[in-house]
C-alpha cells in the first residue's frame, strides 16, 4: 500500500494506516479518538450505508403507494369519436365532487378516443378487453356499432327498476350482431335498451360537443358498478 500517496481524511500518521482495513480489530477502533472514528467511518462505510438507507426508503415508499395507500380509479368515462369533451379535467373534478369522493388518491378518469385513429382504437379495445371501462358517451352512429359488438349492458336489467322507469322515455335501443371470421352475420339479437339519450342535458351543455344525439351507455361488466349507478343521474338530470 502506498501510504504516502494515499488520499484520506485521516492524518498520515494515523496508526490505523499501519495495517490493512481487514486487520483492524474492534478493540483498536474502540480505542481511537472520536474524531478519528468518525473519519474512518466516513472513509470506509458512509457510501455503503447511504446506499442501504436509500434502498430501504425506496422499498418502503413502493409498499406505501402500492399496498397501503394506492392510487385507485373509482370511475372511468370514455368519450368516443364525434362526442368531444371540452374540459376533461373539469368534468373529472365535477364528477368527484358530485360523487362525494374525498380521498385524493381516488381518481375519476375522463378520456377521449377517436376510433378512426388506429392507435386510439387499439388502446380503446385493449381497455375494453381488460374489463377496465365503466361509462361510454358517444354519438348515435357510434352507439349502434358498440351495441352490435356486444360491449354494452342491457339497461333494463342493469338499472334499478325505479331509475329505469324514470329514464324509460330516453332509452335508445340496439342489437347485438354476431358474425363469423369472414364478417358474415350469424345471429341478430333482440332489440334492447343499451343507451340513454342525454342530448340537451346540463352536462352536455357544459362539457360535450356533438353533431348527433349524445348517448350514454354502460359497459357490459363495469368494474366500478356502484359508482356507475351513482354517476348516471349526473349525466341525465
């Protein structure tokens, strides 16, 4: 070991440099003056200790945000081609207040997908396929397509009887159409109420731009079913 050229915060005459670090005994460290103990710790152990502390803090943070206090999407509202939402953040905050959601980590997502764009369409289909969709708002022409694909809930079965009765005059019907791999029609389902006409509602007047009837639909198996039922009056009243 080249002691003369060694860079250290300890003095060159420190007894501790007369032997390698591995041969320093606990007794010798114990007998060093406090200042030299601190300098020795800084030279040999500080970086490692800081790295361990940082790793532990990061691990605890990940446990906190993923298990103890995770971010949770409590409702998703998806606007499709032709029904534009003018202020996504504004509607999201308005819905949170309407639903009485106070926990900051709980989110209401409001998004728009242009199904004529291949990437947006793929993203939309991925979300639907994963069962992560709650409500859809779209023009009538897009509604017909979503109904044919079997993506939507039969509102006569999904809604509580009193809610369905109250909205019965605004129900919009569609049919599920099953096709084979070539696109040939195999079966056509019954005409059922898959949507609610919310054109002219207060929410549409404030947030929605559409050249057609604006239809509100519920996905066939919404992950946040209780919130969906609470949110429907927000869009219909």
